[in-house]
C-alpha cells in the first residue's frame, strides 16, 4: 500500500476526520500503490487514515476510514447498508427515486448513486473512486439484484484527472436513456442520456413538496423550470395554473411529458432566457401568487462569487416585483461557494431594491437522502428560502 507521510503540523485536518487530503500537506510518498489504496501517517509514523488516491488532482486522497482496518468489499458493503438503512427511514411513501449514496455524506467519498426505479445512476467523481469500483460495484449489485447500473462520467473532475468521460453500463443488458420513477405518487422520468446531474434533481424533492403544500389556488411561475417538476408538484397541490420558463426547448418538452403522465393540463411553457422574460413581465405589470427561482449554479468557485451574487440578486429582485401581496417566493441556489448566510444577504438586497418587504418563512436545503458529514461541511450546497411578500412599506 502506498503511504503518504504528512508534513509536521499539516495533519490537523486528517486528525479531525476530514476526508480530503491536499497535496501541500504531503512530505513524501512511499510504496507503489498499484491498486489505488493509500494511507496517511504522521511525520513520526503514526497511523491517521486509509482510502484511495487521486494523484493527478490537487486533492490527492480521500479517506474511507480513520481506523486501522482493511478497505475492502466488506467495508463498502457495510457503508452501503448504513446508507440504505437511513433511506428506509427518510424516503417518503410512494417514492422510488432518491439518492442511495451521497459521497462523503455516506462515508463513501467521491461516490454518488441515485436510484430511479429499477435503474441506478452512478457517478465516480475521482480516480480514487474509479479505482475503488471493485469494492462498491459488487455491493450495489448485491443490494439491488437485477437493477440496471449506469455510470455517468461526463464530469469536469474526471476530465481533469484524465479519466473516461463517456457513460458506461455496469450492469443490465439494455441501454437506458430514460428511467421512470415515482415521487410521492407522482410520475417522472430521469433523462439519463442528456439530463442534468444524473438525470433529475432529486435533491429538491422536499422543496417540491413544500411548493405542493402551499400551491392551492395559486398561479405559479416556475423559472429555470428544466423538466417541470416544481410545476407538477404545484398542480398536484391544487394550483390554479403553472407557467414554466426555461431556455431549453428539450427540457420543456420533457416537462410537458411529466404533466401528461400525471393527468395535468393547466400548464403552459415558455422557451426564453429567464432574465429577459422576467424583465418583460415586470414591465407589463404582471402579478403572480407563487414563484420558484431555481437557476443553475452561478458560482463554481470562489472567484465566481461577485458575478453569481449579481445574478441571484437580479433574478430574485425581479421575481419579488412580480409577487402580489401575500405572494410566495421559493428562492434557490445550488452554488457551493454561496453559503446560506451570503444567500440570505443577497435576498435582503433583492427585496430592498424591489421595494418589496418580505419575511422568511423557511430556510431549507437538500432532502435527508442527501446527508452531509459533519466532518465535511463542504458537502452542503443547496439553499432554499421560502419568502412571503408583505409587511410595512
């Protein structure tokens, strides 16, 4: 096994059980590490952690255990069983679309597994996770016998490490481009061939349910609608109508399919740039009862923050201007570098500029099938604020 000896004074993060090791903390490496396994030791030889290496990445290793134990199939199976026990407790009835493994949040670093009915969509985000396939793939096949398993490889992190970026089928006989599944009794399809993430935004499930619970009788504007799931939830909750806006015509075509599959006919679809569309609606003096803003990540790294904050402020300022008295805004951000405190400040500035007093009703994130390790808070990325327009002018 390859051993990474850490520099004196650079082992504090590993001692605190943080699962990432950066290259700058390594004094020297010993051994060949042909199987990808790697362990960390202190400058005086003390054991720290064991996991898998990604030597071409600045993040050179991710730790699977901080105990002096074997990193093997049995460990992977125990971690998967723990993850499945959690899902059994938190996934709602009528749902067979959920996250099975959430990487560091389930102590399987770099591994994401989403279930869509009889299909598992997997992301192995690093070379180390790819090298660990002989551990995690048998565990998945054992616990999901007969499932089709597709590995989604079109990831920037994989490209940066020179890994394959074409998708692979790891189990199952037939190629799969769409995977039907249920969410609280509603019918959806994951677009495995061309969709975002692994094919669907499973992380927004609980926020869709929030919209469903507040939608009765309201006219709903769903911005950055993608495949329309917020709108489907809204109509299931008794919304009077839903209008979807997205720049992607194919995404909105899938939204149409989702509404048809759920027997809903009170939805309309607008292919447009959301910012342009919002400005036109504001100029026309439109008024809406419930608006969802769920844009793609505006910030991938800290250097993107100024531009991202301007974008979040602009879209939510315009959305707040369109809300009638008592109207609701669900404002979302999936940008990791934009933390909840910063996003709240952006929403405050948006409300101030819009001249729209508002109150925070709820602060939310991803659903509980997307757990975040307390040792690795970097795994938290999704923020959602439910605001109500109203209050002193």
